[in-house]
C-alpha cells in the first residue's frame, strides 16, 4: 500500500516542483541547483527502495504488538478512529522528530533530510535510508491502544504527504494558519542553522505541539534563514550522505578512552564529543555561512548527461516499485543493487570525479547485459526503447567524459 501511494503521488510531486521552479523564475529567485536537486530526489528514491524491504519488518513488529498487547479493539471503519489516530500519530511524530535532533544515533538517520543547503520541494523528497532502525519504536503506543495496522499505515501516509508542501520559500506567512499548523514559514525555521532558529518547530501537521512543549520559534523578517547542517556533508554522494554521521560517531566512539564515553557518543546531543577525542581530532568551530554553499561547477555536456541519467534512473525506479511485489527475491535484490549503484555513480559524476567515468561504464555494461537477456526471454521493459536509450546515453557519456576536468574533484567530507 505504502509504495503504491508513493508511486501514484510521484507525478504530482514533480508537477508541483515544476510549478515552484516557474514561480521562482518569474520572481527572479533561484531556489534550485541542478546537482542539489538530483541529490535530494536521489536520496528520496534510495529511501523508498530500501523501504520496500524494511517496511515489512517495521509494520510486522507493529502487527505483533497489536495482536499480542492491544488494550482496545478499535473499528477501522470509524471516522473517529481515523481522526484520533491521526492526532495521536502526529503527537508521536513530534517526539520522534524532536529526539531525532537531540540524540546522536537518531540524528545520524534524520540528518539526511537536513543536508541540503537549499529549501524547495525537492528537499521534501530528501529522506533517510536508515530511519527504519529505530523510528518504529515511537509508534508502538498506537498498537498497544489498538489502532488497526491499516489505520496506522494510512495516517502515517497522510502525515508524510502533508509535509511535502511546506518545503518551499515561495509561500510567505499564512497568518493565523501558522499558529496552529506546520506551514512553510514554520518549517523554514526548522531547517535553519541560525542560533535563534536551531532545533525548533518539529511538528508534522500541527505546530501546536511545539507551542505546548516550548520548541516553537516564528520566522523573523530581520533574520534570513541559512539552511543545512552544522557538520556539512559537502558531497553529492547519496550513499555517503546516509552513512557519514554514523561513521563520525563510530570513529569518536572507537578513539574515546573511557568506556562510558564510547556509549555516550551515541546518546548525547549532536555535536557532543568526548574531551580526549575532541583534543586529538579537533574540528573547526561552526561559523554561519563560513564555508559557503557546496558547489562543483560542471561542463554543460556533463550536467546535461547527469540530468538525463537522473530522469532515467527515476523511471526505472518507478518500474521497480511496481514490479517488486511480484518478482522473486533474487531479481528484486539485483534490480535494487543496480538502482543504488546508479544513484551513487550519478552523484559522483555531479561532483566531476573522473573515477566515476569507469564506474559509469560498468553500470551501463551491466544494464546492457540485462537488456540483452530481456530481449532473449521476451521479459524486457520495452526492450527496443531501452536499447535505443542506452545507446544514446553511451554517446552522452562519451561526450561528457571528454568535457571532464583533467583532475577530478574529490569532495571534502566533514
């Protein structure tokens, strides 16, 4: 159900992104950068693909608790049950979201959503691939209270889809609406790294929770929002985006001399480091806007090629979501591996890294082999069209490779 809804919602997402970009262009604003948008959308794809497998686990755990430990038996057909469940889900989401900013191991998953230094509708699609590890725990009270699994899944989708539209700079203050509901103005504050805005406005649908629990901060006209994180990613690599904070925590935990500090690293607030580790491996203090936005200028042919590849990978990913429930596990895992490789390589190419030219050649070779098998067995995805597209893209790759800088840039990973 979850993947089906996302599958059908995807065209609407991109129509709204196009409208937002057009409105921004007419206002002479530039909320989109090509590599950033490709990275955000790619991370959303990666999260959705991983969810094909992990959602079975997390929903399964919910069902087990619902069947074994529920206190009530609620009617899934009752509108009151749905409205109450949505309110309860949003309340639990607030605490999941808030602790995701206050506990290092939870931040390591959630940080992916905040890594973009832009704020637009593509940022809404930027989701973590590792949230399934712990976030499911926050919603088990709903199972204990007897909220049916189908209702839980439905309200979780409503809460998620609502939050898409609030990721934009093109909508200003909405007056009284901002006082009760999460809105673009409220959510711009949430994505900021300015001192006055940091770690505020966690609400998914209702901003009421922030007002009740002391985490509300209105957007201030005199304080322009600066987006991103205080430990910036500075890379377009979607795999590294998902693991880089975990890697930093693991490194600090390994080098900490105290066993207590080895554990504290994971449960303290983001930015906390053991004193001995901070002394041995110091980090530069955070300065607002100090590094500037991460950018890697690309030759026009390479930029065009990366855009074309991102569109094609998105098309294949849409097909993956449609066929994954019906294919055997082996082909599905192989398809997933190719999609992850594709997103990783496109990310490397948008950084202008020459080593990824060879990886892209390998990726295209694998795709060509799969197409050939599809042609032989009659199981291809409109194989003639795919073969033509692959041949055309090979020409693009040849042109893009010629335009790459002599020495490929390697992003500094903080």
